[in-house]
């Protein structure tokens, strides 16, 4: 009987799982500002600064997504747009 109960609980456990609090998934204004600044640096004349900004945005993941989406349509710099388009899939997956 205990064995049957254990099996039933094991099978039913996913049904009782609760997703994360939607408020915990919100992107803060600070993260958005940081991502916007990094996106601006993607157009820098300095190669190291561009590369560092790209790596930092990639590390930010989903936290950078709102700023990346904004930059796709707002940026007129082809270098920035190309890098933002490369970063968006990863930010969307996170």
C-alpha cells in the first residue's frame, strides 16, 4: 500500500508544480538601461569595446530582451542591428 501511494505521488507531483511568480520574471528598469548602454557600445569605433558589449549582452540573456527588441527597429547603425539580431534568439530562449 505504501509503495502504491509513493508511486501515485511520484506520478502526480508534476500536476502540483507551480510556475515562477510572473513578477519575478519582470525586467527591472536598471537592467533595461544597462542593456541600452551596451547596445549603444555595439556601434563603438573601438573593437574591444564592441566585443565586450556583445559578451555582456549575451550574459544578460532575457534581461536584455526588451532593449534588444527596441533596438531592432530603432537603431539605424547596421553594425548594431546585425549584432542585436544575433543576440535576440538567445535572449528569447532564456
